[in-house]
C-alpha cells in the first residue's frame, strides 16, 4: 500500500525545489558552445541625462531665467495658467497683427561633454505658426502648425560641443494667432 504524502512534506519539497539553483538550458543555447551577447542599446530618451534648462516648463510665475524677444505686434505674452502640456503653467503669446510676428525665448546653458545634444519642446498654435529649436546656433528641430491648438512635440539631435551655449525657441506667427510653448528640454546624450 502506498502512503499518501502529508501536506507538510509536499510543501517542504516545493520549497526546496524553489530554492534550487539548478537552471535548465534553453534548447537554442545547446546549438552553439559559445554564446554571443549583443551590446545593449538603450532607447534615446531625453530623460536619461539632466535637463540643462532651468524653468523648462515655465512653472515659475516669472519668465526668468528665460529672456524673451518680440517683433511685430503682440497683445499678450508670458507665463500663463490653463491648458498646459504638463504641469499647470506654460508660455503663452497672442499676436494681434495681420503681418508676421516673431517671438524668441532664449536661455544660456552649459552642456556636458557627451558628443551630442537632444532637444525637445512642446508647442501649439491656434492660427498659423512655425517653431524651431536651436542649440548653440544649430537647428535641432522644426515644426509648422496650422491652427488646431493641440500640443505637438518638436525633437531632434545635433552635435554640439560641451560648454556654454544658447538654447533658443523661436516662434513665427503669420497673422493673428495664439501660441504656446511648454516642456522644453535640452541635454546631452547619455
């Protein structure tokens, strides 16, 4: 007659099996005596390195440390609350002219020595506008918008040496339009 194992002995056996360090080889591993490991490539994420910009989402009630320049006719411009892409504030501007108006947001930054720079900015326009992000005088990304008011991302990568640079977001509005900038990011590729 066969003895029925007790619940205690079954649990003890399962615990011992779970603690075992023996592993089974995958059948494909047995095809070659040497294993080749491919180098791991991480996805390029702007969050891998720190953002070189201060107040990148305009969450502070003042524009500082950004410097703003305007040409043409603007009814209003500056940090605003409302329908931000992220957080509670964004940079908003309302042109009131029929000709082209330009806004430029600039900030001095210091880039690490990483061999490249990644940039991004979230922009929107109710009306016709185009935006371009520059790092050290080199265009990092450009986007033309035509009126939906939805946030869209500009992003890109450029080669820029380490050290002091200017990060610049330029918006050119054609006629009367409301525009927004939020979540600006500039940093090295880590």
